[in-house]
């Protein structure tokens, strides 16, 4: 029982021996090595989580930055193409004065048939314009490049003629989108006034189909989720891609005309779908008309999501490797501790056996060096007290004994 009690007390993982119940109460106390390994594993896992989180955040910001740059390049190109096309329309309308010598004519001198023939030849040079017409201040068609000549039917928005005529300086204005009475398609009208010899005014109007204008804005670019709008500063939608007839002519919110940050990418609601998006806005050459490109955040992060799965997968793999290595280390050190404990117990048992012997005992290794001895040996050879030591050559012990004898 004495031997068992000492063995139990020498085990780091053991509790006290219950003499009344005759059984051992085991209380697990993790060793310092186990605690150190667990702490080290925790540090590695925390470092891995922080690194993966930082990498995910950086790659997300990079994906958004790339989409912002892509939207900016698109809007810049669309603005240039649109300005070039609309400038062609503007020049065509302004050239009607020289083509028909309107500034030297009185209203009653205008020959509708002759003017229509000249206008038909001029409009053939502009692929964007369907036809151009000449109107008086009351909105009556005087001549047209259409095959019907002065009999062409225009679907001008209410008040558009008065608005153009009221401009102090001849300026190109763009109408709200309307449905053409002839083709049943969405069209825009571009108009400017021309002064006659008696200071009265006539109106030169060009009809442009929205699909043609939209194709110029898009330029064949394929950007996932891209929404493009041509709108006024107050938010009135003139044209869009994809085309949404139900929004045509309606006011989008919020209006961008007076908003700070034009020419810069902003995180707003997409102009058509209302989804969170990267919105890039540019004013075009003509007054109070903006072109915008919206790239939904969800579409901008499509490629990033694939990267995220890869990063998370790699992080999980490393985490499993760290946990496996930590578990193996704990298992190895636990086995090592058990082996040392077994050796200590064996040595304790040997020491007890040696102490119970009535004869002196000395254990030597293969090199004839002292490994251990019992107390009875020192009692029989008191001159060896203070001399006996582990690794002492036994030849030395014999020499000392010979001197004392």
C-alpha cells in the first residue's frame, strides 16, 4: 500500500488515494506542454483567420476598383461616341439654313416641295436620323425629308415646339421620348430654331429612333449586369439599355444633375433596377443631359466570389493541417510523458527493492560505471560515502576500498 500511494502521488494526472473507499480518484490536469501546444495552435489559427480575412477584404476592394475603372472607361467611350453622333445631328439641323437659304426668305416664300427634295438628299448622309422636318411656330410641317414631304405626321411632345422657339440663341434641344405615330417605336426629337428674313422663326426637327441611339451608347461592350441611361439632370429618362418602356420619360430617383461627384464612381442605387451599384455619371456636350453607367455590386463581385471560395478552402485546409499537427504533438508529448512516468515508476520500484535488501548492491552499466546502489552498500562500506556517484568508474570504487582495507 505504501508503494501504491507513492506511485499515485508521483503521477501528474492523479489525485489523492481514497483509503476508505479503496479506489483512486483521477483528476485530469493538463500539462504545461499540452497548454503550450494548445496556445500555439490557437495563435496559428487566429493568424490564419486574420490573414484570410485581410486577403478577402483586399481582393474584394480590388474587384470593386476594377469594376469602377471599367465603368469609367465605358462611360468615357460612350460619352465620346454619343457626342460625336449628336454633333452630327446638330450640324445637320444647323445646315438647313444654308441649304434652304432660310435667313433670306420670308415665311410665304418657302417652297415646301423643293425644300423637301433638298432635305431628302441631306439626310442620306446621316445614318442616325430617320428624317428631318421644317416646322413653323405653330408646329405645322412646311417640308420634310420623308417620302410624304409636308404630309409627314410628327409625334412631338406637348410644349416642345414652344420650348425650342423660346430659346434666345439657337440651341439644340432634346425632347422627351415618345412613341412615333408612324412606326410605333420609341423616338427622340432633336430640334433648333432658324431665323428667317423677317425675324420670324422656323423649326428644324430630326427624328432619331431610340434603338439606334442605344446601340451608340452601348458600343457592343459586354459588362455583366451593366445598365446604361441617357437622362436629364432632373432624372427624366430619355433612353436606356436594357430598354424599359415602362420607365421611358419617367423621372429616376435620385436626380443626378446637381449631385456632387459627377465624373467620379459612386456607390448608389442602379438607375434602372435600384440594386446597390457602382454608378458612373458624365454630362454630355448638350445642356442638362447625362449619360450614366450602373454596374450592380452583385455583378461586380461575381469573379471575387470564386476567389473567395478558393481562399476559404485553402484556409480551411491549413486550419485542418494546424489542428492535425497540434493533435499529433499533444499525442506525442503525452506518450513521451507516459514513457517518462513509466521509467520513473520502474526506477522507484527498483529503488524500493534495493532498499529492502540486506546485502549491499551496486548496479554497473556496460562500461563498468556505477548506475545505482542501495543504502546497505554504504552502510557496509562507509568510506564510499561522498564518493559514490552516478557514472563513477567502478575501478575507482575498488581502489578506494583497497586503501581502506
